[in-house]
C-alpha cells in the first residue's frame, strides 16, 4: 500500500490522513482485481493497473496515464444499465470531478468498431485530508460481462419461447421465428427448409431495419445465391461460424454494381448458420448475419443462436404438422363433399325406382316387398349420411346460410313428434306430451335447420331407449332464452365422454348403435349459428338429457 501511495506522489500527508488513505485502499482491495484507476482532483491519472489500460486499448498503464480524454473515450460508446447511451454527466469520472465523493453504477462499454459489449460494476471513493480536502479518487471496476450476458440470454430465451408458443399458424410462425434474433443476435436472419424434392429453399428472410429488409428481398430475388452453405450444415448437422468476411471477398463475389451495393447494404461481414433439429431429425437451417452494426459474431453468439435454433425448430415443426393436418382435413372434406354430391343422383334414382316397384308389385308378393323395404331403408340412411356430409362441408367452409323467420315453437315440436310417431310405436316408447295449458313461445330461427336439430336429438333418444321406455320433452323460457330438453331412458353416457360428444366424427367406444358421428356435431354448429347453446347431462344407467337454449325473440310492438 505504501508503494502505491508513493506512486501516487502522496508522501507529504500527516500520519492520520496517510492512515485514512491506507484504510480506504484496504477496504477497496477486494474489488481491485479487475480494473483500478486513481485520479487527482484536477482529473490527472495518477495510477492505473495494466488491466485497465488493456481494457481501454492501451499497451501499458504508463501510456494510458498520459492519454487525453478524447483518446481514452474515442473507441467506445458508454451505456447505462438498460443499454442506453450515457450522457457525459452520468459518467462516473465526470460525476467524481463534479463533486460526488463516492458512488456506484453498472457501466457498459460498446466498442464502436466491433460492437462488442463489456460490462463492469464501477465504484469510486474520494480520499480526503484532515481538512476534508479531496486528495485522490479511487475508481475500481469488477467485470460482470459474463454474468450480465447470462442474465440477458436467459431473459431473451424466455421471451423468445413465449413468442414461439403464441401461434401454430405456419406462415405466422416462420415470420416470428426469423425475426426472433433481431437485433439481439444479428442484423438479419433467414430460414431454409427442404422442398418436396429435398432441396433447401429460402422460405423466410428478415432484417432489423425494414428499409434494408426490402433490399434483402430484392437481393434474394435478383441474385439467388443458392444454399451451398446451409446445405453443408444440413448435411453435417453442425453449426458454422464465420467471424469475419473481408470486404474484398464480398466485392469478388458480386456479379455487378447493383449486386455489390445490395450485399454491402444488407451486410454480410459476419455470419452464423445453425441446424434446425427436433425429434432427432434435421428439418432445416437458420442463418444469421451482421454488417451494418459492424458486430463480429463470437462463439458465445453461436451458442445463443444454437439454443434459439433448437426452440425455433420445435415451433416450426409443430406449426408444419398442424398445417399438414389442416390441409389433410381440408382435402378430405373436399373429397367427401364431391363424392357426397355425386352420390345423390344415383341414390335418388335407386329410391325412385324402389318406390315405383313397390307401387306396381302386387301386394300379395310379400318377399319382394320386404326386399324393397330393406333397400329403401338403406337408401334413406345413405341419403341422411350424404346430407350430413354436405352440411359438414358447408359448415366448415362457412357457407351455411340461415333463413330466419318467426315460428311458433309448438308447431315445430308437433311436426317432429308426428314424424317420429311410427318409430316410437314400433319400440313401444312413450313420448310424454307437453301439458296442454303450457303456452309455448315463438322462435326467431331457420325452420328447417331447427327441425333438423330436434329430429337428430329425438332420433338418438329413440335409438338408445329400451323397448317400452319413456322419453320426455320439456320447454320453458329462462333469462332471455327458450330452453328445451329431451330426456331418454337409455344406458347413459360416461362423464369422460361428455366433453367430446359434439366433436366431428366422434363415437363413444361403447356405443351400441350405428352412426356417422356427425349428427351432434352438425346440431351444435347449427345451434351456434343461431346464437344458442347445446349441451348434455347424463349418468350411467340413468339415461341422458340433451339441452338446447336459443335466444328468445324480441317482444312484438303494437302497430
């Protein structure tokens, strides 16, 4: 400590002040290992360790001590803890010279050429003599770059994961993925994925600067560079870091003046290529490049890019699988709609000729009539299935149109009950009639579609009720709605199956009756289009109740 004081030229202080300085230096000793500077009240550098000089780009502490402020600060931008540029009064040495006896702050240094950032926990304290006059100020800095980078990386990846999980739409996911690392990881980014022939194609490109992004798109369209670099990464599964691309090389590969202009403007002075892998398979390559920011990528940047690539790969794969599933469903629905439509004509001919044969055959020919009856029943079931398939296609395409009018609910219920009277009689089922004194409200609805829903529910109740059982129908207005419930006496539905009852093509594994799994799905969609609700309640062995709630029409006003 005495040697350091002598280096400072502090040899004339009284013993008490001398000891106070020694005490201050001993107190600061734990943080003197990284950078340390001792400054005179007039701003002259009395001492610095070699680490400080090297950090600021000087060959020795002696050279640093004789440097001007312009020479010291020329190569760096100085940042506050949020990464924003500091104004001069916020710099610790300026604050110290203006009178702050002690202080502490997190200070960032960004090299103007390489864009490399270093972070330090900076502290300073002034040493006063016995009259309270400032003698020297000791400034120390502890390197926290690694810790800060780890914190920022963790925060960035958490935010990236949240963004990636916010959508499974394929184009949206690609756009979000390609923009994830901008400008934290690089200035621009691109995604290469294999096409149907296994060749890598550029599917997404983005730049931190929207204007330069337009130049990048022109570059990719006018001067496609191929995918040799990404293809190599795809082949080996190993990342590639190109820390520095000399401008001479860029000029050499440019095809013409415009090509060179775009290459220099978009910026390819440093780059990284990382594989996109998930579930043990490579699905593509993601590239990162920097130029305008003048940053040079490091192994630390590559590690971050690789981690980002791993998360991006999962998001892209999930979105791709979802997109493929949607396309498969759409293709299936289109085929079903076409087939269903084309089946209607021959089916209509079969049913028409069946009716004709039944009409002309003598009544005493029982066997032919029974055969024709079976053909007609099968044809009717096929006709209902075709109608359901066409309805499903219209619903999924958003083409279902409702013709709304005001209809008495009593007439709708009576029409459905009359239509199913033969089936009820055949199974000796009793349909409890509505009380005669109940006045049923009107409905503002598409008559044919609501009849379709009621018919589906009553048909299911008849199917699942045992011979000789009872079915009840209840209707009552409640809270601006008209609620209708149909209850059967069948085997009931397991609680675990209730949430899936109205899913398309869903059938319970224990269902004893045949069906397409479309009836309840279509019923729900029709009720939804009316602004209503449909749900089921059930207990095994106690039957099931299907509920419909439709908006009650507005009261009619007197003319």
